[in-house]
C-alpha cells in the first residue's frame, strides 16, 4: 500500500466541471446567517408566531457546547498517555501487528508557540488525549454479528431461539449442535473500524465480510486518521465516490469535507471513481474503476405486478428530492442540502415548469422536521406537493406516481435516487454538469440540460418522448449487485490479489451505505 503522497498532483479541479454558465451551478446565498447551524431552534419570545406554526418557545433548546473547546480556563496538566494496540494473526493469512500510540504534553506544547504553559497547547493536548482514550475503548470492543443482531460470541447469538438465530459471522454446526464462528477473512479490528462513518465494509454474495474497507469520506476525527495509519498495512483500503465531491474538497459552504485536493487522491491503492477525467485527478500509481455506491442495491420489486395493481398511476409530472437534514428552514432554504441539491437553480426551473408549462410535481424532503417548507414561486402554488424527509419506501411511492425525476444537482458523486428512480421506470432530466451519475443517461433513460438556456428545450424533449424511454430495462441490464459486484471483484483480483485474500465466490459488494 503506498504511503507517500504524490508530488505531481493536479491542483485544479477536473476540467469536466465547467466554470462557465453559472446559472446551473448551485450558489450560496449572500445572507448574514451564521455558518454553523444550531442543533435546535433557538427560543424566540419577541415575535408572535405565525398562524398555523408551532410556537418557537415549545421547540427544544440548543445544548451547551461540550468538551475542551468550550473551556474558559486552562485544564489541569494531564499525565502522559500511552495506548498499546495488539493484534494477532488470524485465518486468512492476515499479518499481525503491535503498535504503540503515544502522545506526550511535551511534544504537543513544543509545536505551539508559548511552550507548555500556552493555553492553546493545553487545549490541543486535552483533545488528543481524549481521542486516545476513545481509541483505547474502541479497540477493546469485540462483538460478532449474528445476522440481525450482535452478541459477545457466536455461542451467545441464539438467546434460546435455536439455530435460526445463528447467522452473520456465525454458522450452525449440525454435528456439535452449536453456533460457531465462520472462517475469518478479516482483520480482528475490521468490525470496530466499520462502526465509524468513513469506513464502509465490503461483503461477498453470502454476506461474509472480506478484508477490504472502502473509504467514502474524509476522516472526521484524529481517531479515524490514527486507526487508518495503524492498520493500513493489514487491511486493503480503497476509496469510493459516495459523498459530495470526495476525494476532492467540497465546495459546499456548509460541508465538513474541507481539505487539500491532493490529500486523498493518492492515499489509497485504488479508487471506485465517477469523475469523467480520472487521469487528471489520480496519480499514475492509483488503479481506478468507473464505479460508485449508486451502482449497487437497486430496489427489488415486481414491477409488472405493481403496474397491474395500479401502483404506478401518475399523479405528478415530476419528482425532485432534497434533504434538509436537521437544518432549520425558518432561516430560509439555504442549507447543506439545498446547496447539494442545487435549490437555487430549482427555483428558477420551477418558474418555467409551473408558470409556463403548468406542470405538477412532488418536492421530496423540502420541509424541515418542524414543518417549515422551502419557499416556491407563486406560480407553483397549488401545483407542488412538499414533504418532510420520508422513509425510503414512502419516497419510492411518490416516485411511482411521477412521470420523471428532475435531477439538477452538480456536486453529487453518487446520486442513488437516480438509479432507484430508473428501477421504478422513471426517465431522468439531469444536469450535465453533475460530478457522478452522468453515465446513467442515454437515449433510453432521459435527457441532459446544461443551464437555463437549454432547460426548457430539454424538458419539452423529455415530455414528448416519455413513452419511448426504457430506464428500468437499461439499469437492470447494466447495474445492480450482480453486475457491479462481478466488476468490483474482478478489479480487486486483477490489481490487489497480493494484498488481500478473498473467500471463494463471484461478487464483492459495498454494504452499510
């Protein structure tokens, strides 16, 4: 596994991301709102709440800022901390390692002006000391997956329910009539690592974990970075495009994915990539496969039966999906989700769709959890239905009632809603500037637009050809766990067979997304 960062990395963003025609690109509104959002709506008592709104003073109060970053006086001098991580060789030929993770106050204070008496140095040391304590506790956790639940060992999986509860990492031994571990092909620390967001597990077609971890976002803590550095020679780490523009830094002003563009592109031996021009992004030593998370896990439905039962009767001309997350839209629809899903362009497009073409639509997840909705043009009133964030099956039911999916976003590496909609036989009107997902559009699946200059023409072309598209047929033929799983396994076998031992099988499937 390479550890040195390449020196000849391009500093510019890929040329496939156009800088001209900004009207189709998301923009952050120049407001005076704070860049960090509160965890809950602040209490307001000076204004009378609008009719029909829940009283603001009834909403939960923001929690006080926790941790050493909020301290107003220097912390006590901590003792030097040493954490020892010990692993042993297991079945599957994995290499064992013994690593010492050590931080001293002297090493921290010497890196900050002011020496050991400097308050900032003490704060930094306290944060790192807490990270190491978390790491030590994390490393001591050991549980097995029993299928739909976890236990401390396979023997404890059944809980009095018999062999039907012996699944996952365990198998039933008919001769001994007991639940015992499957042969292990993963490092002992594997299951601890995949509990952290950036680390995504990989399984074979039987659901068995393999010793590959996909990194789907930048590291969110020093603990995650430290664990990667500790085990990068014992587990095959590959990158996957799944979140925002990773492995490049996110342009979203509300994102936590901010880092130098050359930090991750050469960190792993291989990448599952969706950029159009990978040769301009990844160094020569990195193996690249055109693939992303959205290529897997298509909805499993009996489409023909659903049609016969009336499950695909059309109520809306189109569907659009955003996600406000936990954001409060009373400040305006200016959030991480609105930027990610290009809401500023959507409002322009809605003027055409509602005002000029009299279309109806479902705007998914454009309300926050308190019921406040993103503002839509007056020409759309009575023609648009807006929802809060919904369970996936409820969202899919709205897709079933729509004629096509409107996908205006740009900074989206893996638009899973696109392949889900195509599985439900919806063609797509997609922004040509999108980072990932562009490969799904062809003459059988939908149309591209570039900006407002060609938006109406592309929309009218799509609406006039709805009966000719075959998105479900195309997506099932080219993607899904079976097709994409074979490609992924072949990629690993051809490039990394010397770094990882795989169980017998045909597929490799990213899981836990």
